[in-house]
C-alpha cells in the first residue's frame, strides 16, 4: 500500500512538472509542438475524440509564439532607439 501511494505521488509530481513545462515552452519548443500536432492531423493520426483538444493546444501555442515575437520586436526596437540616442 505504501509503495503504491509513493508511486502515485511520484506520478502526480511528474505530471505537474510536465504540465508546467508545456504551459510555457520556449519559442523553439512551441514551434516543434505545433509542427507535431499538424503532422498528426495531416496524417490522420489524431482520434476525432482528441482533435478539438489538439487544435486548441496548437492555437494556444500560436498565441504564445506571437506574444514572444512581439515582445522580442519591442525589445529590439528599444535597443535600436537607445543606440540612435547615444550617437
């Protein structure tokens, strides 16, 4: 019983860590996951029962990528402005 409970706790911890990593992946990880989702959908590997979930995840990742690109663009603009102001 004790080992079963320990295994369950470890499983929950692993899933939590995995979820947190998936929640805010790097730009490169997000693009890779989007590509994987698209490949699965195009190859009809995604079960209809999970299709909406996959599309929702891809949409979420696309939003994340857009936000990262926008933030990076603003940072670069600010750096360029500082450089011009120093001249």
